[in-house]
C-alpha cells in the first residue's frame, strides 16, 4: 500500500525526494502544491515535470479519503461527509458555516474506545487510530471545496469521531502540518482539540506549550455522576482532571473550555452547577453548554430551554463564564456526538 503523502513532515518529504535524485527545490514545490495550491493529486501539480508527477502518483496516495455519502442540514449551513478510507473503514467530518465562520469538525479515530454513554461514536466502539495524513486530508478536502467558491476555512475543531489525545502523536502531527507557515499556514489558535479528560495527556500537551486550544468534556461535576456518563472518569476522576486542567492553565496561561451536554434531570440541576462552580473556582476557564443531541443508544433527553437558561445563569451567578451553544446539523445527525458509521 503506497504511503499517504500527508503523513510526511516537510523535512521527511525533502529527504524522500532527495533519495530520488531530485534537486532540493522540487520538494518545496511539492509542499506548496499540496498545502498552498491544494492540489488534490500529483496530476494537478502542473509546476512539476511529468516524470516526477508520475513517480509521486506511483509512490503515494493523496489522503486516500473517498467521499461516499453526504448530508446537508435543512438550513444548508451544516454538511456532513462520510469518507471511506483505503482499508474501507469510514469516518465522518462536518463543515459548519455561521456568519463569517467556516468551521470544520474532524475525526481523529474511526470509532472511539472511551464509551461515553450518550455518544454515538462511543456506542460503536473503537476501530482504529487515524494516521496524521488522514486527519490532515479531512481539512484539505473542505479547504479545497471552499477555495473553489473563493471562501476559506476559519476554524478547525477536533471534535468529530474519536478521542484525539488517545491518538496523541498523529493528532498533533496533523496540527503541525496544517500550521506550517510555508504550507497550509493555519493558525494554531484557530484549532481546538477536545478531550474526554485524559489527565496525563493534558499535562503533556501543557508541557509542549502549543497555541492550539484545549477543551475538556466534563458533563458532570461529581465523580459518581460523571463516571455514569463517561466511564473514563473511573480511571481519571475529577480531582485528577482538574489538577491537570490547572497545570495546563498555569503552564500555558491559556484559557480552557469545559464542555457540558445538558441532559434533562441528570446533569442540569442546581447542585451540579454549584459543584462545577466550586471545582472551577479561580481557574482560567469558560463553560460551553449544549443541550444533549439525541442518539439511538441513549435514552436521556435534552434539557428544555428553560433548564438550559437556568443552568447557565446558575454558573454565571457563581462567577463562571458560560455560553450556550446552538445545536446544529442534528437533522442530518451531524451534531456533537452523533457521528457513527453503521456497517
Ligand atoms: N472525544 C472528544 C472529542 C469528540 S466528542 C471528547 O469527548 O471531548 C466532542 C464533544 O461532543 C464532546 O464534548 C462530547 O462530550 C460531546 N458529545 C458527545 N455526544 C454528545 C451528544 N449526544 N450530545 C451533545 N454532545 C455530545
Ligand atoms: Fe469518544 Fe468523545 Fe464520544 Fe466519549 S464523547 S465516546 S471520548 S468521541
């Protein structure tokens, strides 16, 4: 199986091309063609001599993602693409447009090992990690499409299928590639990684002092409740998650986002709001609440609008900054936690 060219760093590509006896500037041309011109394959790299294009086409695959299905929300603002990978596994990625924002929500794994009870990806179990190049390719796919309409991506969120910090190396390698000023040049500050709360990986991420934003999925502020929703809480209980979060904010001086999917009668209570406020006191953070999106494998219901408003008001009364996210794309099952592949 030929290698995915998007797996390579710029240095690795340079080395590879050098072994072919090509002059050094050729690898710069290829890198530009991949990440600035957004060439979808070697054939489109018209700045290169034909024999080199042919050799590239024989030696590499260009992402290997085949769009196999597409769904568009009724308001036309959200699109979900199902990509088939070379091993026939599938993943989904979403593009959302709000005003001037063009945000892509991409996957880091096929399936997920974390088993969060309300998440469709968790319900399908773990299939495999994505390679860095498969993560990059999702972004490039939407970037190309937007480019054709004179538009561009403004934000990337790694909140699709999978737990990005469980696939740490590949996810961060993908960020580095997308970040490269001589290539795609996508600012790290416009990338957000969301984690279920793998405390040691959060500390490692803090130590690397990246500009990439971090979000932590909480959904519960007492161990008993959180563990009933997120099984990983038994391994990394709240004290550890918050200690890692504090380590992150003190090391990086960057604000953390806590995510909270509001489930009627489960975690939308004043007691949970108070417990969350207590734990987060003095922490550089912000809470993002969103009413639960429905999934077939979980019977919990979204909190009503009144309960959502009451919960966020309770947080703010305790001095916690809070925003309520609008649910998007749920009519095409493209909302948070709704990505799953039946096959
Ligand atoms: N694995 C990472 C990122 C992918 S999930 C994580 O868990 O953070 C992205 C976000 O969607 C997480 O906050 C997750 O808890 C949330 N989510 C999962 N299922 C959901 C659902 N049914 N409704 C609303 N949010 C959900
Ligand atoms: Fe995995 Fe995140 Fe879904 Fe939990 S919420 S199962 S960590 S994708």
